[in-house]
C-alpha cells in the first residue's frame, strides 16, 4: 500500500511516540504536508514544526476536521477530555488509532457516539529507532481497509501483529515494558565487562550488539530460544 493513499494523518499529542511515527512516515515517503498534529506544550510544538516541517493545528477539534486518520497519543488520564473535544468534529468516515494504555475500544467508541471506527494499539519505545513492536486489536466498526492502513502505519516504525483485545494487557507487560528488562541485561553485561578490565564504552557496545545479534538470530532462524541457547553453550 503506498503511503500516499492513506489520506491526511493527524496526531493528538506531540510526544516521543508521535514523533516516532512522524519520522517513520516521512522516511517512508509520506509527505509532510499531509501530517498534522496538536500539542499544548509550546516548546514541543516548535521543535516538531522545526524538525519535521509538519503543521500544528489550532486545537484538537480543528485537527480532527482536517484529518482522515487520527492517532490518539496523549496520556490516558485525559482521554475523556480529548474525546469530548473531538465529538463535534469526528465523523464515521474517519479512523481513530489509539495508543493509550488501558483504554478499551468500547470506551473510545462510546466516547465518540458509538459508531466510530477505532483501532487500539500498544507500541513500544524502540519505535523511536525504527525497531518497534506493536500489537493491534480492532474495534467493532473497522473495515479491512482500516486494518491494512493501521498495520501499515505501525510497520513504518517496526513490526505490527494483531491480537484479541483481552490479550492487550499481556502485550503491555511483554513488549511495551520488555525493553526495560533488556536494558537491565545490557547494563549488567557491560558492568561485568568493566569489572574485568574493558573500557565502559567498549563493554556497552559489545553488550548491546550481543543482545541485538541474539534477537536477530531468534527472528531470522525461527528457532526456539532454548535451542539457540543450547547451541551457544
């Protein structure tokens, strides 16, 4: 699917995850002129406009009016406020993609009148490096085209897999929180290297590349991690 066919995309929120998607879209050839966002923090607004050349809307309602796809990337605590702001501008011909932790498709649909087309997703922070892992689940009203568009969006910054909504909490624990556990492994390996005489920069790079290489072996060989472990030991 060419990125240019998905319409105008609006991001509610201009934080790290929104930036990751904007960067991924533009790296994939999506025109900056079709990307809009709204972010209340002035410094963050200026940074996004200067860094990517995208347009900042006047408010959330104005953003919804000009967007075919709306990516909800705010804090979950303010979701009701944001949905109330969108209500008059959101129509059934638009697609809402939410990356808010713990907010169900049912509650998003209800907050937008019941017939909204909604996809819920749980990405992770390595999307900032184009190596994200996201799980997606469909709302009641989405189309097959919506599924393709949502998957394509997340594949600009990594991989995207579909799951049942009841599995989203497990995804949050595994891939959304998982990078923190891997950072602990990298830190521990590097610290061990330092203690036996390696420079910290060398130890850290070796540890990080080792984890990257091990993960790549699992993905590319399709072998069970336990089998690869046995081969390596």
